[in-house]
C-alpha cells in the first residue's frame, strides 16, 4: 500500500513563515551566547567577573544544544546522523496513530463526555430560539430543499419507478374487485339511497321523452311499413308514447311501485353475488389484471414519480413555493414550541442525548480505527513535516527556554562552586 501525501492547507504558508522565524530566533540566541562565551573566555582572568559570564554562556550553550537535539530528534535525525531513538515521529508514526485513536476514543468519544456536553448546551432550547427567527427558518427551509434535491439526485429513476409500480400493483392485487364492488353496491343501496338516483333518472327520462316527442314520432314513421296509413301510425305511436310516459311517471311517483321492488331485489342479489360468488370473484380478478396491464395504466404509474420529482425539485428551488413556505412555517412553529415549552425541550434533549449516546457507543471504535488507518496511510516524512508545522513554532520556545534556563543554572552552579572554594 503506497503512502498518502498530505495536502497542505491555505494557512500553511503563514505557519512555515512563523516556524522559520522562531527557529531563527532560537538559533540566533545560541549564536549570541556562543560569541559572548568566546569573548569572555578570551578576556577573563583569575577571579575576574568575566568568569561568571563565561560560565553562564557555557551552560546556556549546553542547554541550547541539548534542547535543539531533543526538538529536532522528534522529526528527523539531527545532522542527518542515524542516532538511535531519533526521528521518532517518522519511525513511530503508526504507533502514534494508534495511540491517538485510542486517546480520542477513551477521552473524547466517551458516551458520558458527549452526553454531558450536549446537556450543558441545551440543544433543543438553543435550536428553538434560532428557528424562531423568520430569517433562520427560511435558511432551514432552504437547507431542507438542498437535502431533498440531493436525495432525489442520488435515487435512480428506474429503481424508484419500479418500486412504485410494484407497490401499486401489489396493493391492487391484494384486493378483490368484485368484493369491493359488492360492498360499494350494498352501501349505495342501503336505506334506499339508490332511489334518489332512480328518481333523478326517471325524471330525466320523462323530460327526454317530452322534449323529443316529434323526433321519436318521425323515427317511428320511418320504421313503420309503407302500406300502414299515417293515421294508424299516429294512433299507435300516441298509445305507446303515452303508455311509456305514464309508466315512467308512475314509477317515479309511487315509492312502492313493483318495479322499484324488483330493482331492489335484483340489486341486493347482485351485491351478494359480487361478494360471495367465486365466478364473480374470478371475473373481477381477471378484469383487474387486464386493467393493471393496460398501457395507459402503466404510463400513469410511470408518470407518478416523474411528476412528483419535477414538482419537488421545482418547489425546492423556489423560496415562495408552497413546499418551502410550509417547511419554514413548520420550522418557526417548532422553534417557538421548543423555546417556550420546557417540558418539550427536555424531551427533545433526552432524544438527542440518547441518539448521540447510541451513535458514540456503536461507532466510537470505528472512528478510532479511522484515525489509526488514516495516519498509517500518511507518508512518514510528510507526516513529520505536517506535525512540525502544527507544533514546531511552540517547540522553538523550548530551545529558547533551554538556553536561558541552562545559562541561569550554569551561573548558579558556578557561583556556588566559587563560594565553596
């Protein structure tokens, strides 16, 4: 497996500059004490005060060199000499990655730590106050639109259409068309409700006869034999027409007409057959299968997702669309409830804490492994350089402090030695 090079960030140029400046300061301080040491050593005499300066600078040089070695050994071999226990980070990068992963897992991804932090944040109340502001609710609505569009883009149209088609077909196939028709007919005829429809049909039929009497008469004359006199045709037509009109009026006006009773009996029998007859059920299932297989029905099913997708995408882009406005209104309402209802806020906080605790407990090890595996993929030299950029500036203060503390320690030791002579 090849090592992965680490891409430097946009702010790394300033880090490189700061690191270079701090190295120059630490090295410059070392040069200063070295020059002062040489001068003091050359000019000092027995019991001269310059001996104190020389001792101080001598110890400062030792401290500077020791801390330079310690800092440099973290990232590379000092003077490029393969001294044991140097270039620690490049050599032990993988071990450091494992230790870092374990450290994060044990100290940052602890369920108790995460729960305590969330509890101190009062997530529900803070979110509620934020969502109460109309501008923030609109921003939340816009983000929901982005999320919805992203989810839709991920979905394959063919897969969604197949899922919808299978769901619709499966749902209809679970139904019995004849049984549904039987129940519908039974409901329609309950309490004589179908008689209202029958009355309307009878009245419409009566008006149709009256309004088209001459048309019916003309058609009757055309169908009559040529040798029948017209007066006979008129008498026969009048009798038939009046009889039919009277029959329709009689059925319409008489709620107990035997024709109505006959219709009630036939409808009840038909409703029973539709519900209970195996032959009717089989025929209903056959008709349903033919209906679902019809190209027009298939095209309608396929168009459901296309139309729905187009509508969602269009509305998610439009801040004035019904979808976006509804989401914004709901967000403001939810925010107001969270901000003003402590019981609801506590309940939501409990849900958030439970969810976060579950995620941490189930994923903390995987996150630690991600850190470990990521560090293992880094190029050793690049990783060392990257870490040095991150913390090297502060480490240069160790060199400076080592120089100063070493010089002070050397002065104290030399002074004590002179006193004890």
